[in-house]
C-alpha cells in the first residue's frame, strides 16, 4: 500500500507542476499555444515514464503494462491529431492571407478603374461643356445672320415697294396723260 500512496503522491506532484507551469506568462489557455502543448506533452511523458518505472521496480502487473501501452498509443494519436490541426490551422491562415491579398489587389484594381472612370467622366463633361458653348455661339451667329438677312429683306422689300409705287404712279400718270390725249384727240376729231 505504501507504494500506491507514493505513486499517487508522484502523480499529484506531476499534476501540481503542470498547473503551476500553465500559469506562466506566454502560456495561453485558448487557441493553438505551442508552449501549452509542450507542457501537456511533458506531463504525459512523465506519467508514462512513471508507469514504466513502476513496472521495472516492482513486479509488473497486466494493468500497469496495459496502462502504459495505452497511454503511449493515446499520446501518439493526440500528437497526430494535434499535428493535423496545426497543419489545418496553418493552411487556413495561409488561405485567409491569400484571400485577403487577392481582395486587396481586387480592391486596388477597382479603385484604379473608378479613378479612370471619374477622369473619363470629367473629360466627357468638359467636352460636353465645350459643345454647349459652341452650340450657343453657333445659335447666336445664326440669330445675328437671320437678323441681318431679315433687315436686308425688309430694306429690299421697302425699296422694291417704293420702286413699284413710283412705277405705278408713273404708269398711272402716263395712262391719265394718254387718256387725256385720247380724249382730246377724240374731241378734236368730232
């Protein structure tokens, strides 16, 4: 029985040492923490070693041998699983970084395209403004030209009306004169 008490005390000491070591700075209780993993690994190895030493110093029984073999298998499986999780974590982090870089590049390309489109928009607005000014100037020129032509047309019309009026008066006077002459000639003939 004294060996069992000593064994329990040894395991208790190992457990207490682990608890103290887990409180040291740089050992995190959550997420992947290599220091925490190493502490648990050391503790697990100490328990296996304790069981193995017990087998050598006392007459081994089937439970102790079975226990140490089982713990070794569990440790190996936990290490394999832990390594798989580390690889998954690292590949996930790499994937996330790649996606972030890709998103940043896409974002930069989109911002560059936005800048190009804004510049193109400014150029088109400037061209539109120039076209509006040109159109406005052309409309003013056309209006002035129409005003000049209207004025010239009005002057030509007045001049032609005046000329027609003179010709009409001249013809009327000649008709009156010819009529008077004809009247005189008929009156002289009668």
